[in-house]
């Protein structure tokens, strides 16, 4: 069964966040960390995984991603801190 992930990355100092959706969270975070795509996350060094949710339906995941992108920053912070109050790196084997 397929899984889809909505995730939030932050900069090392947690000043900038990025929200994305993927079907392979570990691969996608690795791509961000290795700056394989010249995009927002590589430009701002936004590659620390601090939050994610799992979905079975890609349409639901995309709706959630769009919803979160429209949230105020304080709401995003509250969402992260509910599950990860220290903003710890959640990627397994992250350096």
C-alpha cells in the first residue's frame, strides 16, 4: 500500500520553514540535504526535517500541504512544537 507524506523542513536556526509532499520521505529529505535541486530549500539551507504526517491518499496529502502553506507562521510553529517541541532533526541517521 502506498504512503504519502506532508513534511516540514526548517533551517538550522528554525527561522525559515518549507512544506512539501512526497511518496518517499527519506529519499526526498536526502535530496534536500544534498541540494540536488536548485530551489527554495537549497537557496535558504532549509533541510532539517522537523515534522511530517502520513497519508494513504495522495489527494488528501496534497490538500493538507496546500492548507499548511496558507497557515500563519505561528500556527506552523505550534503544529511542529506539539509533536517536536525542541525542533529536533527527525531524519534517521541525519548528521
